[in-house]
């Protein structure tokens, strides 16, 4: 008889109540306690994505959960990924591969039910390959207008009979009403699956909350199993750009100031997480209406709709300002969509991302980019013999990153390449990536995760330091070690504020 994994599921009374983080916590806890554990989220909507070893694209938060569990990320952990493109449309990623763009109504009323079969197959695979699954819902299970076509909340819970823990965010207010209201809107068989309530993001004296906990138990018949404190500055990937809005504003003056252009369709802003943790760096996201100011470095991030984000930069006056600053010597780096924007033109003749046939780029590098139907998704290993950015002369081997892009970039005149890709996913390759301008202050690359490489990141920061007459510093921050320590910190905190005996009793009986 095939062994079936133990299953638990975290759902929320609304979006952004902490489902992803608590799922991550229990992935770590169960792994620490000896279970071969993995996350599962049937459907994710996010512009923060990642590429698995097989070359499939899944949500970044699911990858963080897999890392917490010590599991290799695979597409079955997140069989459906929706990447909003604008105008109520999303690119649909099924088992890691793009299957086209759909409007919200097309997806909800048609395609989601076709996707359900893939979701069930993925769930079956996960159940037979792991000891424990920590399943995450999306939004709220009580959205009656969406419930008919639900493939991510109670439909999943019923499919695998997973005990559900319902989370409410007390920091935003209305937690008691949201819990009671959510349960009231569930069908009896759905409500019966809810085995525990969780109050998340609590600040203050727990004794003042106890009457509310008693009320919830008496009103719903379901115990509150955890009151989780508000945890500041947790260095773990969350679901999407809603998290970007919550980044702490750090007004401490540091040596190096970096400005990231926050475009409307910014994607994979996790590219800059490691920079944000460097002790000598101030990282600031420039939102609409903000001034770029006088940064030491401007970063152009990835984009789900490069031409529209390029037009946004032009309309806001940022494009002209960036070009003028670059011509005066201010360093500029573009990653993926940002790399495409640095060129002379971005063309979309097939309307893969937008209705724009072509848009003039910033003209800081000599190439054009044309979108096509095939999406490139690879994990990459790359070397660098010489990165002459600002005269830094960096060399490195075996650096890691990933590619996610629809466009192909072609030089219009010779330019120096930067990186040598030696492996794409599981295949050995011999490819060049990235270009730098003649003044050596502007470069771009398709490699996401560039700054996750500690030595390269420090080399760039030190080059910026030398421009200001500051001394070089050794590596200050080790990104991957830090993430592991954050998983442990999160798990320890949740263990201490959750009824773990009750949790394991529920797990044993499911």
C-alpha cells in the first residue's frame, strides 16, 4: 500500500494575514522534527517567481517554504501560477510552463476547472513522495462569488481531508469578526475541517486578549491554538509586491545609497533583498511621485510587462532623468526587464506582453529586444572572468542565478559581454550574458539572483565605496546562511506561541 503523507492546511480570513509565513514556519518545524516535509499551494498569484531545476516556474514564496523544509523545489508544489500582466489579465503558468494569457473571467469560468485536474495530479504526487505536506490557501475561503470555481482553498481541503488552521491578522483590526464571519460562510462539511484558529501579528499584553480567545471558543466551538507575535524584519520571501509596501523605512544614514525604480509591473524584487541587508547600504524603492534623488546606484528591476513599465518611466520623467544621470557617470544596472529597457528598442510584434508593437528604450546600451512566444526559464550557473564595472575588475566562478524572460536581445554594434553561463538547469552550455557600456558605468543581465552571490555583491558595493573615497570592506553579509538562520528563528518563535501538543494530536488523527 502506498504511503500517504500527513497533511495540514493554513487558510486565512483574507489576503496578507500571514498564511505564507506560517506555512514556512511549519515546513521548518516538521522538518526539524524528522518528517520529510514539503509545501503545497495549488494556485499562486505573484510576480515574484523562481525557476526549478527542471526549468519550471513557480511562486517565490513556495520556494522559500521548500527551502525551510530542506526540500528541492519542484513544479508540483505550485502547479498553477498566475502572473498579472495588466488590464485584468494574467499569464497562466501550469506545471511550470506558460500556457497563455487569460482574462480574469476567462480563467475563473473556464480554464481554472481544466487546471483542477493538474492540481489533483500534483497533489497525488506530493502525497506519495513526502511524509508531511503543509498546504497553503489563498485569499479567503469565504468569497462566495469565487467559490464555485475554487481550486485552492476548501476544495483542496476536502479533496485530501486536510485539517485546516484558520488565520486572522489582529494587527489590522476586526480579527474576531473576520473569524466568526468566515466560519459562518462556510458549508458545514467545510467548517468541520477547521480544527484550530490562529491569531497572527499580535502586539501587547496577552492577558488583555484572553477574553477574546474565550469568546471565540464559545462562539465557534473551535479552539485558538496560537497567538503569534508581530515579527519585525523577517528575512523570508513573501508572496508578492504587497509585501514591498511593508518594507521597513530605514532612515539610518549609511555609506551607500541605492535607488530601485519601482515600476507598476515590477517582478522579482527579491533580487535586491540581499542588498537591503548590507550594513553599509541604504536601499530605497522609488515609487510614483518620488524623486530619484542623488543615489550612488540606480537599479532597474525585472518586469512582467516591459514595454508598459518603460512607458511609465517615460511618462513620469524618470527615463529622461536616468539617461541624463548615466551620461554624467551615475552607475545604472538593469536585471531582466530592466536589462531590456537599457537598450535601444523593446519590440513586441506578437503582443506577448502588451498591445505595444515597439517602444524606444533608454538607449544606454547598443541592442534591441524582441518578445517571442517561447519563455526562457532556467536555473543558471555562471562564471565571470572580468567585470569591469566602475573599474572593479571582479572575477568569480560557479555563481548561481536564474533566467525568466520572453525576449531575445540582439546587439546593434559590438559591446563587451560580462558573464559566461556554463549551465542552464541540468544542461551544460556555453553562452554569453549581459553587456556593459564603454564608460563602464551601465550594465545589464538576464541573470536574476545576481546579488545573492556574496562576493559579487560586495565587489559592486566596494566599487561604489571607492567612488566616494571610502575604504573597501570584506564580505559583511552571507545571504544563504542568513536565510537559514531566519527559518530557524521563525520556527522557534512559532513553537513557543502555538499549542504544539494539540497540533501534533490533530496531525496524528487526520
